[in-house]
């Protein structure tokens, strides 16, 4: 079934880079440093990182290959390391769907590695949102990048179950 849904293409491009681009970036180094600072000041509080996928990560794989997907891929951008070490983007270029699809989890993987390297729990909402999408459920607003009521409920349930399964927080 076709369903009209809007994407913010830049959200797709942020997650469509090579894993090593993220690993080597100042963005991830800064993220890691900020997490260390949070842990240091948290005292006995449990610190966990919750990864919330973008609407583009969840629903763009379902985009009409002969419709919206073509336009978005004709106007693609690839995350690259700028000389400064921060992530920047290539100029607009046409990208192959297979290339983009193969990279959709790279940023999430690097964030998970970073969080795990600090010994913190990583609560990933992506699988739950992907499963809901596969069932034909909509967890984001059609013309907005935010969760709808169903998305908030799914996130809350997934986080609660993850925290319950976690038991004692790793430090």
C-alpha cells in the first residue's frame, strides 16, 4: 500500500556514511568525552544511552523505488571527514540505493561501540521501530520527523523493558 510520507533528506545523509568516517571524526570523539563527563558527575546514578532512529532510517527503505526514492537518491550527499576532523558532506551527487542501504546502520554501530567501550548500557530503539514498520505500523508523523502517539508508546515500552532486563546498571 502506498502512504504519503515526507522525509528530511539530510537526516538520511547523516546516517549514510562509512563507519570509519564516524569512528575517526571529532564528532564521535566529542560524544565520547561528553559521556565520560556525564558518568563522572553522575555519582551513583545509572547512565545509559538510548539510541532513537530517525524516521528516514526506519521508513526510507520502504520508499517507492520509482517515486520519492529516485528524487532523494539523485540529490544525495555523503558524510566525509573535513580537514578539521568534523563530519561534513560531499556536494550533491547521485547515490545508488544499495550503497545507502548498506550504510544505514553504520552510525548506530559506531555509537554502540563508543558507548560499549565506556562500559555503559546501550538501549537501541531501532529494532523495535523496524519491526513495527515491517508490520505496516506508523510510529512517526507523516509530515514531521517526530514520533506520533504510537511511536512514543513503543519507545517507552522498549526503554522500560530494556531497563528491566538490565537490572543492575554497569559502571
